[in-house]
C-alpha cells in the first residue's frame, strides 16, 4: 500500500488536479446487476444518480446480450437495457483505449468497434429478438439500428476465457499446480508460508507494479518492450489505476484457494475506470469487502435493494423460489445471485403491470 502513497508524494501537480476536479462531475460506475435492480424497481434511480454522472463499461454491457433467444432471458435483459437507456450518461471506452489514454500512448485512428449506446437503444426498444437483426426503429422514428447480438455473445465468451486465463497465469507462478487444481476442480487452502508469499507478491509493491505495467501491454497501439515508459508515465498511471491495482491484488489472494468466476470480470473492470472522486456502484458483497480490505471502501456506493420487510411475505416467497430455480437452470454459478433475484423481480413486476392494464 505504501507504493501508491509514495507515488502521490512525488507528484508536483496535486494542487492543479484538485482545482480541475472541482469542475468535473464525479462518476458512479455501475455493474450489470445495478441495471437489473433498477429494472426490477429494487434500486432507487433517484438516489443512484444524485450529484453524479452514471457511467458503464463495455464489459458490463456485453452481459445484456447473453441468451437472448430464451424468452425469459430476453424479458429480463431488455428491462435492464431500458434502465440503461434511461440512466446511463457515459458509455466508457473499451479497456484498450482507456489504458492507452492512461499511459499517454497515441491511439489515433483507433475507435470503439461497437457504438454501445446504439446497441442498448436497440435492445431497449426491440419488439422481439428477431427485430434486433432486421432493424429496430430509433425512438425518433428516423432510422433503424441493426446489430449482431450473437456476435456479441461470442465476444463475451472469448473475453471470459481470456479473463480466466489471465487469472490462472497470474497465480500459477506463485502457487505451482494451481492450473491443474483448477482443471480438476480441487482447491485447498495454502499453508502459512504460501499465504505469506501470496500476500507479499499480490498485495505488495512487486504485485502492484506487475499489475500496473501489465495494463500498458493491454493498451491500444502498445509500444514494444524496447520503448520503455518514463517515471512520469508510471506516476500518472499509478495515480489513475490505484483502485484497480489494489482490488485485483486482493482478488488474486482470495482466488488462490478457489476458482475464478466468469462474472467476476465485469465487476473487476469497473475498478479500472475509477478516477479520483469516482465510485463503483455494486450490490456484490465480495467487491465491497475487497475494497474495504485495501482501504478503498470510500469508492464503493452500496445501493440498498428492496428485500424482505419491504414487500409482502407471500410475494417475497414466490420471488425467492423463482430466483432459486432460475439460478439452478443457469448451472448454479457462484457470486452471481443478484441477477436471479432481480430477474425474478422484473418478471413479477411485468406480470403485475399486465394485470393492471
């Protein structure tokens, strides 16, 4: 942790940054489950966007285009897209372009391959999944948006595979045999010696520097290794990526005794974009705990979902049962329970509205 303190102490432009920050509206970067919570009316949009600008990453938006040929999934994800259409003010750049900006690398000529605002608009207003391919009329009625949602699904799977491989590659040198244990699904707690080694490498100076410099390799138009970065480049990058480096280091420590989960990728990505004054909005206890453990609890916004005690017991029980069975149908993934709860809420809310009409 001293690494980032030392970096900040060496900066000579803190005063100027503080002046600039006064004119910049802080961002609240939301994960996908926040959209499901908004769609289910379980999270207050008014409180979420109070005095901030709402932003979302491409990695979290990719999740909205999963399994759309399933009618149940289409309803849930369309409701989330409608929530995004209503509340998101900034669609963030892909990570490679963001890292290029952080490291002051010229990415001229590079542009996002997907205009996410258009994709969200199309999903929000489509009559069915087939209209996504034939063309969804924009709200102004002047133009149609066509998109290849199955291509986005393939992109999501490739991204998840790459994320998993990155985590495995990071842990294997520290814990020889980790990849084999992952493949076998057999994890065991590391002994005290290995735990100390993991803690030192993942959450100490070496770990933070490794995580930090690896982001440079992921930047668009990243220079070859023969073109080293300057001390100023390192200082500026460390200041902007402090939250990500700390939380990822702690995450790797947690995952040393368990398997990385695909849905972890979207949550971790949110921390890449946090700048001074920004927050990550998440309902997930894992990320709230990790941020607290590394002294970054102040960057977490914790919405309070509408749960038991705020809805009739009978309705709560039906929703709980529906959420449980949907979770089972998805293969019982770990650390992703909010999606099923909010999904059941969305369908319950839609059913109520149909009954009133």
